[in-house]
C-alpha cells in the first residue's frame, strides 16, 4: 500500500496552523507569566508563532 503525498498544499496548511497554535500558546503564556500588558502578550505570541512557522519551513530542503 502506497501512502499519500505528505507535501500537498492542504497538509502544509494544516501543519502551519498547528505550529501557529503552539507558538501562540508558548509566546502568550511566557509573556503572561512575566506580567506583560495584553497588547504585548498578543505581540509576543504572534512573534513566537512566526518564528516557529518560518523557521521550520526550510529544514527539510536539500542545499
């Protein structure tokens, strides 16, 4: 039995959404524990999520 294509557009979208949720959780949680304002909590969550999503983008590419 042959598997399915794991690099299709839908699979990549779902992986990026999962990593975005994890990044938002980590960034917002850390900022909340440090006592940041609500605006800074959201900004740190967005920053951590973008670092995770865009940082994982080129890990499997051959150079």
